[in-house]
């Protein structure tokens, strides 16, 4: 069981690595490259970055659609097959982003092509997380699900680590002009290697028995509803909780790892290599924190760990930004790590909690829908809103208040559902 489970964990993680490699890459490129290369210049550096972050948000719009499509077929024909398809699409679109000519070469076709690729990529990402988490959860023992199901979440810092390392090597070994001209493109092309490794790892895993049994039962039914209709008709409270619970985690994460890059560059005046080095260290620590929080959710429950993290989210901005303002690298690192530590308390238990809330035959659809709808209102807009607030008020206080609002939404949402620790995944099938 343990050997099989470890293989499943590795297969699930690799998609998250590819996904978050691209996301950190795109977020970093938005702050450092895209604003200058893909948009008409206005004379204000913030305007170009704002436009790039607006396109960053566009990718989230296609995610719920992808989540529904991948979720529907994933609940019908299997988790593994759909995960393979999503990974291939992610690899192709990320590679092509590195091939787009600049605004100075093709004008407005540059941002247009970027939007098209972001939408296709967002569609593919919509089915990745739900399938990966379910694949692990359905193979996990009931009393250790929080721990094992948190491992696909470690693909977030691992993907960011790979992206940061690639960008760091390029920025260290190339002049600023070379990096801006062609160096950043190499980082996008490298995604093909990540995806090929992922496909090779995933070919040796299979769907869990609990899914196969539920699939067989569903095939015996004379009439089957479309998955999303059943989800919204019979599981409204769980859906509302699943979407709202992500606000604190999602907004805090993008504030810490995406917006802070712009903040450190524009306000604190740190250079690119320094920022990437600080991010590298923070992502490395984040990788180890996530499974610890998952393990704690097996001991104390999903809700207690989650609620503590949601409450602490409200305070991070009032501590994190002043630490960054000092300009001291160690204090900046402390601010980033503190933010990721708090985020882990709401991110790690989420996978097990959501898996345990829904029955097997609609689980992929439900998880993908909740997970992908939330960022449209939360994380996708967070860097854009934060940068707009910074431009308008020239202060981090309004941004910190924005985090307080996110925290309150998640606290109320998580209180809507009962504790699920130790629940059998076949409880409603």
C-alpha cells in the first residue's frame, strides 16, 4: 500500500509542479518583463505591470470551465486519463508563450496571443488540481488522508523552486539586456522538460478501487444527472464553503509570492537577483511546512488548523509589509516565510477537507469547480488590486485591510461545514 501510494503521490505532484512552475514564471515575468515587452509604454512603469497583471487574471476565467469539463469526464472515465491530457496542454501552451514576438514587433497581436494562450492554459489547469488531489486521497487511509493529500500541494513550492532556480541562473549569467531580450524565453521553453518527466511518471499509476466501485454503481443506474447539476442541487452549503474558504489562502498566497515581487522592486528597490534569491529560500521552507500542516490536520482536525490560519491571515499585512520596508534581506525573508507559513495552514487541510465533503461519483467535478471558481474573485485579482491600491494610496495599509476582508470571508465559510477528519470516502456512495 505504501509503495503504491508513494507512486500515486509522485504522479499527482508532478502536475502541480508543472502548473506552479508556469504560474510563478508568469507572475515573475509580469513584474519583470511582460509590462515592458508586450504593452505600449506610457512612461510609468506601474502601468505596464498593471496591464500584465490584468492578463494574469484572464487565465483564471477559463479555469472553472476546464474544471467542469475535466471533472465531468474524470468522474466518468477516470482521473488518470484526464490528468495526462491536462498536462500535455499545459506544456504546449507554456512553451508557446516563450515564442510570442514583442509589442514592438507585432503590435497588439502580442498581448492578444498571450491572452489566447492564457485562456487555453487556464482551461487545462482547471482539471489538474482536482484530479491530482483526488487520486491521492482515494488511495489514502482515512486516518492519514490530511498528510498524504497535502503532498500534491507541495507541488506549489516545488514548481516555484524550479522556476525561481531557472530564472535565477538566467538573471545571474546574463546581462539585464540579454535577459529581457531572450533569456526569459528559455525559462518558458524549459517547461517542456518538466511536462515530459511528468508524463513518464504518471503512466505507471491507476485509479483507486473506491473510484472504480463507485463508477460501476453509477453505470447500473438507469438515469444519471450531469455532475455539476447534482453538485449544485444537493451540495450547496459545501460548494459555498469550498469557494469562500479559499479567499484567505488564495489572496494571501498571491500577495506574498506575486505582488511582493513588484513591491520589493518598486518600493524597496531590490534588484531582480536579490528578489529571486529570497523567493528561492522561502519556497524551500514552504515545501516542508505543507505536509506538516497536513499531518496536524489528521491530529487536531481540518477546521481548527484552517481557522487559525484564516485568523492569522488578517494580521500578516500589518507585519509583513513593514518588515519588507526595512530593506533588510533577513527581515524580508522573514516576512515572506511568515506569509507562506500562515498560508499553509489554510492550504494543506483544504485538499482532504474538500475530498471528504463530496461523494465519489461527483468528487472530481465538485472539487475542480470549488477550487477554480474561487480564484476568479480572489487570487486572480489580488496582485492587480494590491498594485492599484499601492498606486492610489502609496501605502501598504489599504492592502493589509484587503487581507482582513479575505480572512473574514474564509472564517465564515469554514464554519458552515462539519469536521470531516477520518471520514470514509465511500460515506455517501
